[in-house]
C-alpha cells in the first residue's frame, strides 16, 4: 500500500539522476507531487533511504528553470524509484502546486493517497 503524503499528478519530463555528485542516468518522470516524484529507471535501482540528487527542468512563473534537488529513495521496483524531496523552496513549491492545479483544470486523473 502506498503511503504518500501529497497528491500526485501525471508529469513527464527528463530527469538527470546524480549519485555522489556524479550524473549516473537520464530518466523520465511519470508523476510529481509536493512531496516527491516517481522516475522510470529501468533496471537501475538504489536501496531505500539512499540520498540522490535530481536535475529537473520545471516551468516556473518566469519560464523554464533547472533545479538540482536533494531526494531520498522511498521505494524501488523494476519500473523505477519513488523519490521524496529532502529540500524545497517557495519557487519549487509554487511551481509544483501550479502543475497540480493545471492537472485538475484539464481534468487529468490525480493520484491520491491510497
């Protein structure tokens, strides 16, 4: 059973995964929420609680902007990894909230707590 703390919305974008300050993979996200996101990694996995950084581009109020965010692995599967954000700021929070609102406005299915 999933134990997410925030609503998720479908969100597909390229994510560069970093481990120990080195880029290790280019992945694709499938959903995002205020608490984290899921990335499709194929066979690449890391153990739960591993600290990873993601390089992700988000469309902010001022246009596209790249962010390097610290995350931790909350689960891994053959399809990918669920990552929880370990840091945030007002710009990232505003941007993700807008993504969630846009998903509701476009009547996209939103993933909620299980």
